[in-house]
């Protein structure tokens, strides 16, 4: 067997065989490694040196505060090696800069510039706009192009970048409930910022709740916020519970209800209740409670989405989730929202319209608040009938056809007691039939009874409901118009409604009670200033001017009921 000797690996250039490394490059690589190690050692030594230097700094914060709780300024002040923070720059003065010195490097101001400086001073003092200081090395002579530029400092207040949300305003008590509406099956509350202090200073200028709403520019065009009522109540109760503002039982019960017949001084009574204390509010003929009752009479309100506030959509609920609750729950929720204020819950009175007396309007209200005291204000029926009479235009023949024989005054279709919605009620017709008045006037050749008979029937039905209410519902009192303010001050407010009246409260009540309730201001043409219009009792004048047909109708239909209520006062 022949043996072939192995050939020596080729070292020729271009050979694909492995060529061993030359020993010289190995020495060069080891030098590079040594250099890298030296750099690393140098870095380690530098770090050790910094740590040693840092150990000399006092890090003991236990004498003042922990490191975690120390402020940035405290931590920096402990390090003496660090520079102190720069001193605060002086605040810019709102005044204009002093005049430039004569030896200034700037050119002397021209006459035109002096005039502009004077003009700026006058504008600054008038508009309270702070002037911008001018540096010493800046040429203060305005250029021609700068004269035409507007003064940006005259802008009053830039709009808020992040205005508060309606729900935040409600939680803070800054907006009040002013009405209700239905949007896509959900009951939505309308809220607005109301200046209650303005009403308390002059109640007669805001005799009705809607006067106050109008004064505060609460309308669909602006100023109102719409919030789903369930969400509003839930959020407010959680907020009040957290801050200890939610009373036992969930709400502060109403301070009292004021029911009445028309033209009897109920507005004056509401104004007096407004000034009982700083913690009382009177919702005089507010649409909130009647609006809540409408949702339980198959009432559907047409809503134009284009008029709704933009924030409505945020709080809408699905129609399938908006099953109506019972009237008691809704009425108590509405009242709860009405008692909220920035300082806590307030005492609320409600003065209702005469329409509220019609059954069954009162039943759900009294069921929701069974412990709330109430009063019914009445007046001599002859005085009420004469207050209903209006100035009548037209010939004497037209006046006589309407049953008018009062020297130009009569019961026209514009009288509050003569409304088609009232006259068509069966209660009114039954009251007229009770005295056979339809037949009597038909024999006189009249197609219908005159307007004053409808007015008398209207008052008779309302008074009958009040008497029934007195015996069926506890907590009621009758109050007569003849001595209204004194009765409120000495009896109803302290004994029936339970408010303590100090000397200041008595003085406020006396002052308010002497002012005409629905027209508190008149112009004194001699002094050219406004003054409170004095309330004048005109009972005798009304009785003396009453014609015979009014007196006869009152005696027939109203005297008996008025006498019964008078005995119960």
C-alpha cells in the first residue's frame, strides 16, 4: 500500500484554504485591550472621587423634614456647593415708565411722541390698562407702521380655555332649577344662575319667580344649562353627603305652602316671607311644580332639538330607560334641587297659582309633603269681584250687553276669573245650575249668563275646595286679607311656620308689608328718582263702588262660604 504524503497548506494569495494569523497582529490587539481597560479604570476612579466629595455634604434632613417631604428649595439650600437661586425679578409697575433722561443714548422724543404719551396716560387711567415698560436702550419713537396697529391691551377678558361643566356648577350651588322639559323620553332640568340676593333686597320688584328668571337672562338663547334630572339629583346627593350637607331624610322639607283665591294679597304675603331670614326663598307661582305634574297626565312636550343647549346630549338617556317614577319621587327630587345653595340648604316656600286649587292638582303635592304647613288667603268677595273688573272700551250698548253697569268698569273676557278653560269645567256649570241662573238669564233673553256670574262661580268653587282641604288635610290655616301683614308677623310666621322673628326681621317685614306688592317702583317726577310705591288699602272704595248686580251675585253665591272660612281663621 503506497502512502501519499500530505501537502503543506498553501499560503498563496487568493487561496481558499485557511491561512494562520501572523503573530505580529496578535501583539497589536492586546495593546488595544489594555487601552480600553485603562479607560474603564479611569472612569471608575472618577466616580469614586465624586462619591467621596459628595459624602462631605450634609444630607441629614431629619431635623427639619424627610428627604421625601422636603421641598426642592429646602433640598437645594442644604447643598452649599450649589449656587443660590437667583433673586426674584421686580414686578412690573402698572404705571407708565418715567421720562427718559436727557443724556440718554436714545434720541430725544419728538413733539408728536409726547402727545402720544399723554394720550396713552389718559387711556390708561380710564381703562385701567397697565402700560408695558420700555427698555432704556430701545428707540421709543413710534414708527409710521405701528400707529395703525390696534392696542391689544384693550382686550377685556379672554374667554376661559376650560369653562366649568354644567354639572360642576350645579354641585357648587351656583345654578338653580328653573324648569323641566322632556327630551327623547327623559325628564331634563333647566338650570340657570339666579341672583337670589337681588330679590331679597327688593322682593316687590320680583313678585313672581319668572320675573327673576327674566332679570337674570335665563332663556333658550343663552344662560341656561340642561341636565338629566336623575343624574342631577344623584350627583348632588352624593356631593352633599360627602360634605355633610345632606340632612336626615335626604331633603329639607318645604317651609310652607301658600294657596289663595285671586286678588287677595297672596303676592304681598310671598314678599313678606322672602325677608323672614337670609335662609328663606319663595318660589312665587313657579312653573316647576306644575311642570312636574304634567308628566303624569300623559303630557308630551314637543321639543325642538335645535333650541336645546349643547350640553343636553351629554346627559340624555334612552327612552327605554326613562320609565316615569311616581309623582312623589319626582316632586321631592325637584324640591331638593330647589333648596340647594352655595352655603348649604335653605328654607323654601311655595306660593301656587289659583289653578293649583283645582282638583286633583293638590293631591300629589300634599301626598309628597304631608307634614308641610299651608295657608289659604281669602278676601271679602265683593272686594275680589271689584278687583276683577277691568276698564271696558266701547259704547254703552256694548257694555250693557256684557252686564256692565259700573261707570266704565266691567267683567270683560280679559278678566282673570273669566277664562274659557274655567267656564267649560263641570264644577263651574254645576255651581251656576245650583242657583238656576242659566234659566233665569235665559228668561231675560240672554243666550248665556254674564261674565260676572262666571267669576262668582269660579270663586265659589275654589273656596269650597279650600274648605274641603282644611277638614281633610292637617296643617292648614285660613288667613284674611283685612289684617294680612300683622297676622303673618304675629301669628302665622312664628307659630304656624315656626320661624323665630328678631327685631331686624320684624322691621324687614313691616317695611316690605308697606310696599305695593306688584309695582314696587315709581318715578318721582319732582325729584327725578325712583321710590317705593306705598301700599294703600282700598277695601272701602271697592265696596262703595260695587253696583247692585255685583252685590246681589256675591250675596247669592259667595257670602256663605266666606263666612265659614272667616270663622276658622
